[in-house]
């Protein structure tokens, strides 16, 4: 998965349909619209388009007048497809109707395509999710599986990133997806500023479980949150499962099971992600040498950090730093071995 995008302002086209949820359209304009460079220049240009220009019905008592038609998709670097609460061919038959087929034919090769909520039905109907991991709103998981058996659906996550195709769960998970895209394109510092300006959490894991009501009674003291908070202040230290479990007075086995239920990944996977976030932040915001960053983030050595960063993003620490801080930013001493 590359972290690089085309130079210049990135154009996002939001393709809306009748039954649009205004909240999801607002996510795209508000978050992408607040992403700016260090010089204060907008990093994205967001355009709303419809299958036919003009009035688009929403799921509320208002309508929206959309000036652009599907021709806007041809100029997009990223196409975002929100949900629609009026049933259409992707959601009832698992296929694109003629207007959607024409619209998707206009998307240029190499463009990134993402969906919010049941917008994933459109991507699946277009064949973009076959053989790929994807998600949608958990309430629609059964119907999605029936219509698209070739898709590796994971309804227990907030978003799924398959490189140039991304999907997210119900409404608010669209916030997590857009912040993830901004973070991928421009780094944690830019995404963090967007989140702060919008007064939302800067990061919820894509692997974090959707908030689904399950028929299992809550057990008093069963949360693993205290252990996670404790671990976040000690990322530079070696941390064992036993230490984490002891913070919650649980056995390792019980702690691991409950952690997975609550977070959607294993404790080791979660720790690795948090350490990668810490390393990325230091690479973006400091001139510390890479071996020092590796130690502060809990990877121990620059070689270990290089391996984990390459696995996650396909780049070395020095390449990541150059991308998000410019070629003039060089670490003071140390090497990442790249």
C-alpha cells in the first residue's frame, strides 16, 4: 500500500444518489475541506456529483441541488460513494443499473474508490470488491453476503483498506475512513489537525469492532480499557500479555479473548499499531535519529522499525520522513538501513 499521491491538490468526487444521508456528504466536505498544508494551502478539492444534475432527494425533509453530473468522476483522484436510503439495483439485485454503469465507466484508471456505509453495495456491484476484504453496516451484512458471496465481508470493523479500494461501516465510521485516507496521504499531523478542528477522535482503528448490541450480559470490570490506557504510556518498554492481563486482574486467556471482542484485534496487533503510530508521529514532527525513534516507539532497533513500517506502508523510515516533511528534513545521525 503506497502512501504517495499525485502532486498538487487532490480532487475528491462524491457520487450521491436519491436517499442520500446529508451527514455522510458533510463528512467528505468538512474533513477533506479542512486538510491544509504547512503553508495553509488546501490539500483536497471536493466536488459533489449526481447521476443526473439537479435535485437529489435525501432521507430527511430536505433536498439538495447538485450542479455536477457523472462527468465529474473522470477528473477525480478519489471517488467516494455514500449510502442511499432509497433501494436501488445494487442493494436489491446486486448489480449496477444503466446510469451507475455509465458513471463508473467514467472513473479513470488508478483512481481510488471508497464507500461509506451501504455505499459498499455499489462498489461490490461494480465488481471492485471481489476477492477483497470489505465492510458495510452490520445490519446489512446478511443481505450483502447473499448478494456478493465473492467478497470477504468483515462486518465487525470500522473500515477496510484494500489499497485503492476502501469501505467503511455505518455513518460515523465514515469519519474514521476519511481521517484514515488523509493520514495515508499526508501523515498523522495533518489528520490530527483536521480531527481537532472538527472535535472528533483523531484515530479509531479500522480493526476496532463496530458498536453492535450483542446478547451477552456485560460483566462488571470486564473491560480491557484500563490496560490499554496503561500500555499507551509505556510503549517504549517491552510489554507482555501477562502484564496487561494483570492490570485487569484477568488470566492471559480471558484477557486475550475479551481484548479481541472489544477491539477487534489481538493485543499484540494493537500494540504494534500503536507503536507504528508513535513512530510515524516522531518521523513527521521531530528530527530525532531513526534508531532513537525506534527505541521510543518500542521497536528496539532501527531494523525492526524498518521492517514493521515496510510491512504496513511499503516504505522505509527515511522515505516516510521525506514524504511528509520534505526532502530538506534529515535525521540527525542514525540510520534506518535503507
